[in-house]
C-alpha cells in the first residue's frame, strides 16, 4: 500500500503541429502535480519536448517515459540528461527502456538480443558519466569504451560538464518478469504500462520482492472524465488494440504477453489476429471492457474517486494521468487523490 499517492501527467508523444501541451503542463504544476513525463516511439523524441516544458516551469519534475536505449549511445543519453537536469535545477527523472525488436532493428538499425544485459551495461556507463570519478570505460560487449578497432586512437574520457547531481534518478520501462526484477535491482523506479492495480501483487510481486526502500512505481493511466462510460471504454481500447496488435511482431510481442499474464491471453490473441489482418475497428471492439476499465480511470468524477482507492491500496507511488488537458479536471483529480 502507498502511504501517499503522488500524481503526475504523461503527455505522451509529440506527433503533429500544433501539439504543444505547455498550458496543460503549467496547469499541472499549479495544481501541485509532482511530475510530467514525455515519450518517444519512432517519430518525435522525448528530450526536446521535455526541455520545452522544462523551460516554462519551475518546480514540476521532468521525466521520460521512456527514452529508447537504441536511439542513443549511453554517453549521448547521459549528456542529454545531465544538461537538462542542470538547466532545470535538478528536476530530471530518466526513464529508460529497451523497446522491442521491430523498432530497435527496423528503425534504429541496432541489434535487439540480450536486452537485460544491454540495460545493465548501458546504465553503468550513464552513471559513470554523471559521477565523473574517472574516465569512462566499459569492457562491453554491447557498448565497449573505448571502441575497439577503428582508428585505434580512442581513449577514455571524463565529461567536461559537471552535473548538478551525480545520481539522477533512473526508472526502467519494463513489462516482462525478468525486466521488472532488473528495475528493482538496478534502478530507482519502474515505469509499468497497462497495469491493473489489483493485479500488481499476483503478477509482479515476485519480481518486485527485492526492491529497496523508496523504490518508485510510476504507472501511466489513461483518464477520461465523462458521464458516457461506454464511449470512454471505446476510446480507452484504441491504444490497447494498437499495442497488442501492432507494437510487436506476431510471434514476439511483449505487450501481448503482458495482457496474457493479466488473464486475457485468449482475448489478446484475437485482438492481434484482427489487427494484423487489417480489421482494426474489430480489433478495438474485441478488447475486453473489463481490461480497459481495470487499467484506466474512466467515467464521472465520482466513479474515478472510487477507483482511485484501488491505486492508493496498490504499490504504485505515482499515478501518471494521461489524456486530461484542462485545469479544472486536473485540479479535481488532485483533490480527490489527496482526500
């Protein structure tokens, strides 16, 4: 159980012009929200939008949910984070994720195998950069530094910039049991996707058993405030159908596997089948109402207040509200969470 459930917002990907959510971020800061998180997939990046919002705010924490490791070398990610952390007065939370083979190999042109080992090595280098204790080196095999071969002139280097914090918090985006366990072992937090607060213990309890005191769990939750619950459910199903059906290969889809562990394996298989056959509207309708409802906050404010109790009674420490843009609704949700 969480003693104090913090609220943040997740503004997601930047996809089109104009899609500037500065006013929403400013409203969240005024309402006392703890953090704002941005995302990236295979289009816009997470750091640019986060810097944009960071320059217009003064208190709210700035998180990435998540930066894809294959998009940047460990040193480049460390540079992005330490620069933004310094400019924002120490407000950055670095959310990292391995993504999946389709994006890693199809978009970034990098090998996907051994994501757990790559994550360990990646994070070790990032932290070496921030600590500046000695020139950065890594024996590899995934990110060897200095680079073996080439001109033969590479040498270990230490950042010429002095970070304002030698330990920037790192949260890992993880879905599989081993990856979640890795988060509890090496990171300061976990960024789950599509999580039912009542199933965190049964599904992830073993993976989280070794988490240290103060470990953060920041869950993104699609939130739709409306008197039309049926319409809200249909809208909440859209990203579920896309991730189950399209964000992964037919025979290797981590999101599909996660939904199966939540108890909807047969239904998820049907959603994937419909989506991959081009019947996307049918795929959306095939997402179970109970699943969409369990992982979201949907309906009138009174219903959302009741369902907030499930999150408060779970191990989640921060609820990242996704989909709400107006200040009155953000404030109402914050007041309910605090009551």
